[in-house]
C-alpha cells in the first residue's frame, strides 16, 4: 500500500469523539476535493475536505453539517445544565440555611422636657414611667 493510499484510508476511516465518521460527506465532496488537491490548492485530504465544504456548490452539505454541530452543542449544554442543577439547588439551600436574620427592636421614644420642670420633677417622672412600664 502506497503512502497516498494509506493517508486516504486513514482519512476515510477517521472517527470523531462520538465514534462517528469525522468526515461524513467525503463521498459527496470527492470530485471537488480531487480538483483542489490536483490544483495544489489543498496540501492534504483534511484541508481539501474543509475547502470543498466552503465552496458555494456544497452549501447544502455545509448547512447540514452546521445544523448537526449546533444540535450536538445544544444537547451537550442541556446535559451540563441538567447535571449542574442539583448542585446549584444544594448550594442555594446551603446558603439559605446559613443566612442570618438580625432582629432588632425599635428604641422607645424619649420625651423632651418642656423646660419648665426642674431636675427633681424630671427624675421623678422618669422613675414613674419606668415603674409603670411606659418607657
């Protein structure tokens, strides 16, 4: 087997991280890829595949490939959010349980002396208010 045949076989049998064909449309793009390689516009099969996808004649294939990639990305994000949801709920619950509510009482209003009473009268009124519970 020649070097070129080995490279082509490796290219056609390449798999992505999901175990699927890495270059699923190479058969549809084969004529364009051959032209790009023969013209010297692409140095290898991978770059010829990508360049052929960019051609306007293969816009439908490019759109289908982009749609598949978008669906995979959306599914991965949904799975990540579903996996993170219990952790977020647990963190929120922990934060609520650790929250501290400060309780305070409003200070009672002090009466301002009207200026006509002496010190003895002011003190006796304060004692009476305190003893009667009207502080």
